């Protein structure tokens, strides 16, 4: 921690996103009693108007301090981007060891599309137990993360990160990240820098409760495993949070890792003894001899599961959600399942990989965990569309039936209540005009199609007569 004891929070925002970063800052300051120092990273100088508004936030909230710095994005120019502003700005967090003061030993990184609803000091209180960072399991399985080793295991969302900066510097984390970029640039396809962090640190991460990074998805997009499945059983409540697999397990191939313990947290532990390895081999051999052909492919993972079951008192810990303290599990571990549970998890993993249903994602959390966290989140993350400053409104056609689909996050109203207190509120409203007008246009088209289809068809045909067949062609 810095000598002044202020809680260090990192945000990355350029001129186009500083207005949304201000909402994050104000949500933190409203919910937190302790002093907070924001490290705002940009790729260029902010306008005087923006700097004045940031100064206004500092003067309005006595516990606020904002430190702004500019950094070049040139080394990231060849990497892919995503998002509405098509910027490499979030890649700056890969340079934290050279940006943050040496006095910062622990910090929190926040995306600019989050809303903090609880005292952020609660997040800082978590013990990482030797891990380099703490993060929350991502919302759902997605092909965009399929290049990562932990895709079918503990793949985390990088929108909220608790970082041990001392360990980051000691382990030369930034150098390792850039080595990964140089040797495997394809890993940045999909979820970009989030994929980088997952691939590089998949066995150096401590899993945090879902409540610290709750992503709300449209109900027609997200689907859940059956409540009686092994996956559903393991995600009972946020309070039932378990740490504990070995480094070997974290580095297993994707299918074995998921069979082994899809809810366990990869972390750095000592290697298993030779005796334990011998026992594991014997278990695999015995199980293969007695298993049916359909189970032979999953036998090694099931055998490893049995080995963990015998040593879980040593390697497993439970993290209390409120205090962040650890205690021995005494043999109780959500990651340890019986053979029937392993088979169910395997089926779910294959389903997550092979299912091609349009606009449908298999959640990495149970329905009970998701709904509980959504009801009382600590941090809301608007990673799924729409953003609070956007609108989702479109026409869905099923056979001959038309349906108007409109969705807003259940926490959008809460975000706007905080946004009204921002000195950037006028800019936020101005950016909201375009998606709002588009939504009204969609509603008008839907009304015309359903209530006056003939008139709509005639107008549509007329409009096509005046639309150039080649929009790119320009007359001399």
C-alpha cells in the first residue's frame, strides 16, 4: 500500500471514455469511507475541460485523489481491439510495473463500464495466498477464449482485478506478457488482453466471489446447466467459495482440467510427492481396467480426482466472503466430486464447446449463484450489451411472426443515478442521443410492419428506388 494509506485503483480511459470513468470514480467514492487514489492512464493528453472536471470530483469528495498520466500505445498498434471506441487503451495495464509508484504493493484495476455498489476496501481485504492476482470467474463459455489453456476451467474476467504488485514486479509479469505477445500473437484474438492475462497467469490466480464482478446478460442469451448436475451443485452460494488445486492440475489439457475441478482455483503450490504420483498412476490403471469403453477417455482425470480427495485437507482452503480469511476445509471441497459428477461435468464441457445455438451461452455459474449475485452485487460489470449509455432494440422474426426485442440491464437505472452526479453528465447525455433515436426508429419500423404491412412494403420499395446500388460509387 502507498505510505499515505490511500486505496490505489487503476483506470484506463482516453478522451472519449473519460466521462464513463468518472461514473466509476464517483460510485467508488460514494460507497467507500477510506481515502482512494485513482491512477488514470491515458494514451494522450486530456482536454483542459476534462481535467477541470476531474479536479471538480477531487474537490467534491474529500477522500478522492486523482493522478493522471499519459503513455504510448505504439507497441500495441498491431494487436486487435474491441469495443465501441476501438482503442488499445486497456493494454496499458500490462505496463503497471513501470507506471505505478514502487510504494504501491497492492492495487485494484477496474474497467470503465463497472458500477461499484459496496465499499471497495472489502475487495482489498482479500488474501491472495501467494497468487499474483485475484479475479472472478467469467460469466459464460465463449469461443473467444478457446485459445487459452484454462478455457474449460477457471477462465476469469479481467474487468475487475486485485493485483499483488510486489509479486508482479518480482515475477517480471510484464516481461512475460510481452514474450507471450511476441511468440503467440494469435492469443489476442477474441478477448484480446483478457486472453493474454488468462493464458499467462492461469496458474497464478486466486478466485474471488462472483459478487465482485457481476455481469448481467439478457435472459434470452444466457442458459444454465441443469440444477441437479454436478456443475449446478458446486455453485451453491457465493459464501461457499473454495480454493485448491495444484499447479499440475492448472496446467492440464483443457478437457482434463475441466473434468478435474471446474470450480477450483488454480494457484501455486508445492509439487506432489513421488508417493502421491505413484498412487495416482495406480488409480488410473485400476480404473481403466474396470471401466467401460465410454469412460476410458475420462479415467485419468477421475483418478486424479481421487488423489486430490485423499489430500484435500492439505491443499484446499475456504475463503470467507466477508472477511477474506482462510481456514482448512477438513475434507470439504466443492472441487472434489465423485465419478458420477465427473461424467456430468465432462458432458457440460463438451456441450459448451460444441453447441452452436444462435445467441446462446452456457453460464459458468449456476442459476442460483447468478441470481443471488445479481440481486445484491458488490460490483456490477456492464460487459454484456447494452452498456448503460446504449440501447438494445431490434426486430426478431420467427417464421411469419415478428417480435420486438428490447433489453436493459437491471442495474442501468442505478448507473444513471450515479451518472447524474458526474460533471461529465452533459457529455454522457449527448452520447446517449444516437442509440435512443435508433431505438425509436426500430420501434416505428416494427409498428409499421405489424400494423400496416402493405404501407410499409410500399414505402420500403420506394426507398430502394432512391438507394444507389453501389454506395461506394461517386459520380464525377
